[in-house]
C-alpha cells in the first residue's frame, strides 16, 4: 500500500497488521515523535485499554469496541517507536498454536506446561490479513472457553507485562530485555484479539470504518485534543 503524499488515508477491511502499522506510521508518526515520549505512548495505550475494560464492566459493547481499537492503534505507535515489526513478532510467537503448550486449540489447562515451547513457524500457514489473524486466534483460544470478563483481565495483565518489559529495557538496555519487549508486545496483541473474539468484534472491519477518512497525514491533533477525548 502507498502511504505517501500527505493526503487522506484509510485502512482497508482486507488489510494486514503490517498495513495497520504502516497506516499509523504515515498518519501519526510525526505528532507521536514530536509530542509524546515512549512513556506517554504507553500511558495512552493503557488509558484507552482501561476504557475498553470499563465497557466490559458496564456491558457497553460500543465503548469496548471503540476504545479497544484506539488502544490497538497506540500499541502500533509503541511498536513503531521501538522499530518492532508487530506482525512478524506476533506470528513468530503464535504460529497457529498456543505459545505455551504448542496446541490448537490451547490445551494448557490439561497439560499445564511450566515453560513456553520453542516452536518453529511455517510461513506457508501464516495469516495473510488482519481478519485471518483474528480467526487464527479464535482457533487457538476459542472464545466460548472463557468469559469476556476473563479475557479482559488477561488483557490488563499483559499491558502490565509490556510496561514492565519496556521499563527493564530502558533501565539496562540489554538485548535480551529488548527481546522480552517483542515477546510481551506479541502477547498483548493476542489478548486484544482475545477480547475482540469474546465480544464478537470484527477488528479489521471496525478499523476500516474507524479509519475511513479520519485523519490527514500527518495527524494535526494536539496533545490537548487527545487529553479531551472522552468515550
């Protein structure tokens, strides 16, 4: 896809996660880099994810949907800042099976693995679109096996682990710590899809509707505009 030219951009319903990350780069990279530190990006990602969880508690699916999509967009901004290929890391972490037990569907409750398995990804079976990736996660972690609230708790847990991994890396700047950031980011992506599947959301379709003609490249929203966002 061509994201050059400074015109209006959209995210297609048949787009990939790489397309979403490229869209976020084209539209938001300049203001992100000028206005926000990495910690600011994390706060915004956490802020909208917590609003999504509030939607779960209140039984407000519109609030859940809207804020989960925004949280995912901020997560792509974090990946961009750290030069992480979210699509690649997610696939390597979840090559059509659970990253702990190596099964599809996940059999962790039966096997009770003590450590993650080293699983080789076969790119012949790699999801080609964001919609296919959501289907893949539904097959690995069937939504009828847990409640929406449980999926939300898992999302909150993984947000904390991403923050902790980034905190550790910025403290010592070790390569192993950066590898942990990539792994935790992939885990968080899986949890976003987990919540979406439990809520019967269609992430690709909903993103295409949210990002039809929403922002010009680059976005001109100020810090104050973002602070005032309520939903």
